[in-house]
């Protein structure tokens, strides 16, 4: 990815880091290389075609067990390279003792 679009807070990986993207419903998964990441977005290089995949929302799996992940949306595609934006999760209503104090 071009470095002129990266902010000062983006960490770039020289060799890349093996990660996966997976559909929200879990019906598809693709291997890819994490090239750069910040608190808000990431740059990925895909292995294989993304044709026919719903990339409006998907998960970026940072571990092989799926325990470390971020919910994403596609920003742009440039051949095998894509940029994604991390989506914020909806906050849950307070439960337990915090809810009882109100």
C-alpha cells in the first residue's frame, strides 16, 4: 500500500503478518497478509479472489483460533490489496450491580 496515505499512528510490517478475513455469518474465510494497522484501519494483501464475497461487513481474525478479531468494513480495493476500517461495537446495557444502583 502507498505510504503517503498512512497516518503517523499506523504500524507497517515489512514481511507482513498472516491473518484471515471471515464473513459475518461464517460462510467464507480467506487467508491474507496484514501489511499495516492502526487503531482505526488496516491494510491487507489477499491470497485468492474476493469476487462474489460480501465485504460490506466482515471479521479480521488476528489469531488462528479466532479469539482476537475486529469487525471491519471495506474502504478500497487495489488489485490484491485492500484497506479496511474497524467498526465500533455497540455498547451493552449495564448488568449486575451497576444496573441495580440506578
